[in-house]
C-alpha cells in the first residue's frame, strides 16, 4: 500500500472509532470528549487538502511505505 492509502485508512478508522466512543447513542459510548478527536482528524484532513502536506504521510514514508499519488478514473 502507498502512504496516502494508509493515511486515509488510519484517518477513517480514527474518525469512526472516535465517533463511536463520543456519540451518546453508541453502544460503546465513553465520553463526549472523544468528539474533539474526531474534529482534530477532520481538521487535519482539511488542511492537507489545501496545503498538500500531511504529517501522517511523512511518518508513513519514514516507516517504509512507498509514496504514491491518488489516482482517479477519468
């Protein structure tokens, strides 16, 4: 997998897990403060979309993930 794929998988997992832990109707609800983590991950995705720089991707590359471009179907 490429660094961008790993970043999106980890980010999506963090968002879903923190929503499950922070939403009062969830069966694994712990504290509404988990929603701050959801906002943090979302804000990082947003800034990386504008700046084209993501710390998680830098870390993934240093751990050996190969860099790659997000390819879309035309």
